[in-house]
C-alpha cells in the first residue's frame, strides 16, 4: 500500500527524475548525482508518511573509503541511507532487482554493484571490485546478512565473506543498526511510521587487523544487535 502511495504521489515527476538522474550521472560528479537522488528520496519518504530518525551521524568517517555494514530488514533499507548518509556511496544490491524501474537507474547512476549470491564466483568478483574501489577512497554499503532477516528487529548471522572487501582495503567498518525499517514496505498500512538508523562507532583497521573475518562478522553483528535490543520499540 505504501509503495502504491509513493508512486501515485510522484507519478508525473518520475519521468523527470529518471531523465535528470541519467543526465547528472553522465555530466556531473557522483557527489552531485547522489545529492539529487537524496532530495528525491527525502521527498518520496515524506509522501509515504515515513520519518527517518538518524543517530550517530558524527561517527561516519570524515575521510572517504569506508564501508557501511547495516542489518537487513527489508526492501526499504537502502532508502534510509540515501536520505541520511551525508557522504556519497555505492551499494551492493541483490541480482534480482537489477532490472526494476527507477532502482535500475539509481544503481547505474551511483555505479553500484549487483550480487548473485547463488553464484559464488560472481559474488567473489563483486567483493574484489569493492575492495579495489574502497581502497581508491570510494564508500560502499553492503548487507552482510545476505538476505533480509524477516524477524523484525532481530538479525540473522552476518556472513564473513562480506567483510573481505574492508579487510583487503584496510578500510573503516561502520556498523549500522536499522530499527523498524521492515515496516514501511512489509506492513499493509500507510500509517505514519518512524524508522531509526544508528551509525555506530567505526572499527578501524588497527582494531580488527588481527581478527578473522568470522570474528569481525560476529563482533559487528553483536554491536548492532545490542543497539536493537536496547533501542527498538515494539510496534
């Protein structure tokens, strides 16, 4: 219902959005393209009666070349970061959404990647691409659980392989806790809802360099779940 509301209220603007995003991605910087997409997402969220409440923005590293590792609650998650993150980033999306209208345009405009988790070789190539680009001071977002938890504010175990991109690039790892992000698109309602995102203190390379990727995944998951247990409100 909420997706329908968002589309309906932006029906005539969507072609304009698509044309301008494509133009910006060809003729302007990634930062300018990201800024325009942020404006669109903020407007769409407002029309969809969703308020995004960010916390810990100051924890985002000032220098580029970091990776955001949030829990994964639903299809709405990326919109939370597009509205609240002050720095441009690319993201890793599941292979199945690469041809979804509008999303396809955003993926291409932000030079994002799609991953087929059923294809191990393709997944490893994506991780390798991320590592190189993060080392070259690009920012990325990846959902290390691999799929949405479908358990509300409870997490699935994070997959160790997703952290190889940060380890190889010696990049800051920023754990992020999403709360109630599953509600906007999973609940059959258009009631007003507040989604919270907590940007936690980053783990820098010196902190995790002696840890295995399995240990890193467990530690990041632990930090996120602690915030979910403390801050999440029952709906």
